[in-house]
């Protein structure tokens, strides 16, 4: 805010934030300030998507969130993603749990797309074989080109 600087709003209700702003403004800049805070949007429930996706990060959880929808939120699998190595980390009643999923199998309908809940962490594995194949393909023109040597 121009007069009082940055105000931390994390973990506060709209009225608590308004009171903090009023206290900061009172006396120094404004007499008897009356502040109203309106919340335009709030994201309190998020899922973390990490690993070999196009845009890793925190994403809001909707009531119909599934693994495939979560990966789609992160703009899909990255170039080197291993579809057979997708882990969902979850804490249930204080116990940490992990589930290994195969996105290719889900897409083929071999099993249901698992539900995603707030605070889940999804980690998409990386495929060293895909990286090696890409490196090989990029070197292939050099390997197929004729060898030219200068002889004096």
C-alpha cells in the first residue's frame, strides 16, 4: 500500500486485515480511518505438482480433481516424463502414504483415474531412456554424415 507499505494478509480474515490497515493508517496518515477489505478470490486448497510436467507448481483443487486433470492443469507431461512413474504423496490421519500410478494405463481405461485431494503432492518421474533417445537422434545426422579429412 502506498502509505504504509506491504501488509501481510496471510492467514487473516478480511476484518482482521482491515483492522491491521486501520491501525497502520491511524494518526500518521488518516484520522479515524475506516477500511473495508473485499476478497476477490481465495485459494486455500491446493495440490503440488512437481517433476516432469510442463509447468510444475501449486494448483487449486476442485471438487472433481483427478490425477489426469491435475496433470492437465500443469500443462501436461513434459518431454521426458515417465508415464509409468507417477507418485501421489498424501497424509491421512497423520500417516504419510504414497501411491504409484501409471498414466498410460489410466488413459487406456485399465483402472480408474484416482481422486486428488487438498495438500496432495504429485511427482511425475523422469525417463532417462527418453533423454538418451533424444540425444541419440540429435547426434544421428553427425554419425550419418561422410567423414571429410584434409590431406596435405
